[in-house]
């Protein structure tokens, strides 16, 4: 059951990037068509329905992460009976969660339908929310256990490839439907069917490929291996509030409604795609690091973690600097001809870009804490962040509307970054804070400077061809700048990371 960690991480990165590009680009096309053909009201409703599902996912309680950590040792040792015991306990838990999720989703659909500020029919609103809830409930009940196993095996690329096929097919079907003048409800129905098919295929793959996986009724000592779920629950709550509260608050606000939610969602969708690319790169090695923590001393792990953190900072600099420079020209092109609400807003773009950068930079530290099984430490940090976020968001909403909520998100990202990165570099790895500063500071300073200069360059982008052309140019400029920073400040790290990548390609060829 052992796999080469570096090669698996490489596959996970490539597949995650491919999934982000397919899902993100096709999703942006679908959103544009939805706004043009059905209006911002329906787009805001769709976006809010997705966030309601994210809110309800707090019911999952972090059981996925706790099960992943429990599986590291038996998967590495090839202990099939214990693996099956843990998966059996996992399935029992997720079946209960799936049923509870569906019931809670029905209640949420009814409550949201009564509270939402929208011009769409109430029955239609309820149906859209339910069509977002049902496939996620089915996934929890039927397929999440098998996702957990693939993650522990470092085979997340299998899930990504299946999702590329199903979600991509759903987006293409929706594009054809909208251009043909199909009804609004069918857009959401097609998305639902693609998600259901995704769950069916994941279970079918695991059952066919891993015949030693026999999930039964006897958990053995598997249930006792899954620990820390209550601590991880706090992380789920914070994540849900962080990602979903702004758009839900906007959609039910008398001063906002689904139109304002649509504006927020358009900007958020762009940054979600960029952050998904970064997540694909940053998240991929986390399971391998978890296995290293179970097998090797911390000093050996630190050598790999340094490279991991450097690679993450480099990727954040390149992609988010490019996104920030191009976000407003893109919004101008993307929303051309839309007159039911204004979309162009430089303040939203700046706040989202800075928040995303800080959020991405502390992800390696957060992963390390979780993969080490130190869920109580993470729980404490997340509880502080959640309390701060709720208070700041409430105050910001009443004083500055969407800008206040974005400022609250930024403040929370800063505090969480200080807590997680400080703990990892001062406590988990002792006296490593100067190393962190040496990695992050050059990218941060040059990032702010280069964005300030490039935003003042008069760039004329008159269409999507110009946009992609300038995007390629800025991407090359920022990549060259990252290489320059690496040669001046991080030569040793860059060389060691390059050697690791070269070894991966050699093993693949061999």
C-alpha cells in the first residue's frame, strides 16, 4: 500500500490544477451566460445556494480530516484489517451525517426562502436550494468514505480526474442549454446530476481497484483510532463562517439582496479559481508530510517543510500578483452589457487580493499542525479566529457594508496567520521564525511594489484575446521576478527544490 510520496504529490498537483482550470474557466463562462440570459438575481441565488451548502457542511464536523490522520499509520504499514475497521467506522458516521445533512438542508431551504431579498418566485428559490443540498447529502452518505481512503493513499488525483469528467460535462451541458434558451431551473438540475454521477463513479473506482477494501459492520478497533473530531469541528465552523457568511448576509440584507451577492460572487469566483490553483499546489504534499511525521523525526521533516513553504510563497507571489493586476480589466470585459447593477469596484479587488495572499501563506503551517494530529492547538487558534471574525463582520456590516465584511476577513486572515505560522516556527520547530521571515519578506515586499507599479500602467484590454495575451505577459514577468528573488535570497532552497523535481521526473521515466 506504500506509494512514492513525491510522485503522488506531483500527480495531485497536476490533476488539481487541471481540475481548477476546467471547473474555473467553464464555471466563469456559465456564470457570464447566466447573468446575460437570466439576470444577476438568479446568479446571486445560485451563488448563495452553494454557500448554504458550505454552511451546512459544518455538520461533517471535521470527521474527514480525523479519519485521514487515523489511516496514515495502517496504510503505511499495510495493515488491511485495521484500514477496513477505520473505513467501516467512517462509513457509519458519514451515513448518519448524510441523513442529518439532508434534513437540515430542507429546513435551511424553507428558512432561506422566507428571508431572502429576491424578485424570483419563492417556490423556485426553494427548489434551487434543494437541488444544491441533495447531491452533497448523497455524497456524504454514499461516497465520502471512499474519498477519505483515496486521500490517505495520496491518490487525490483520482478524485480530481473523475471530477474533471463529471463537472466538465455538466458545465458544457449548461452552456448548450443556456444558448438554446432553456429554462432556468434546468441549469441547477444539470449541476445536481453531474454531482450525483461524481459520487457514483468514485465509489465504483475504489471497489474495482482496491479489492482488499471490505467495509462491513464490524469496526474492530477502527473507531477508537479516529480521534480529535470535536477539536476539528471548530476548524469547520471557522472555515464555513469565513467562506460563506459574507454572501449569505448580503443576500438577505435589505440594503443588498441577491443583486449585491452577485457582485461579491463574481469577484469571489475569480479569486476562488486562483486560490484553487494555489490549493492544488499547496495541498498536494500534505498527506505525504503527514506520513513523514508518522515515520521520521521532526528535524528531517523540517528540511522538507522549508522547501514546501518556499514553494508555496513563490506560487502565491506569481499567481496573486497576476490576478490583482488583471482582475479589474477582466471584470470590465466580463460584465459588459450588464446594467442591473454595477460590478466595477477597485476596493473589493484590493481587499480580496491581500486577504487571499495572507490566507494562502499560512496554509502550510495549518496543514502541518493538522497532519501532526495536534487538533487541540488548531482548535484554539480557530476558536479565536471565529470569535474575532463574527464580531468584526457584524461591526463591519453595520458600518461599511461589503467593505466592512471584507476588512473583517482580512483581519481574521492576519490573526490566523500569526497564530499558526508563529506556533509552527517557534514551538513545533524551535527557533525557526527567522527562517520564515527570510522566505516570506522578499516576496511580500516585491509583491506590493510590483502590484503598485503595474496597476498604474495604462493597459488597453478590449477583449478576451487581449486579456489572455496580457495575462501571459504579466505571468512571465512575475515568474521572472520570482526567479530573481530566489537567486538572490533563496538560492539553496531553490536548488534543493529543483533537484527534488528532477528526481521525480527521473522516477517517472524509470
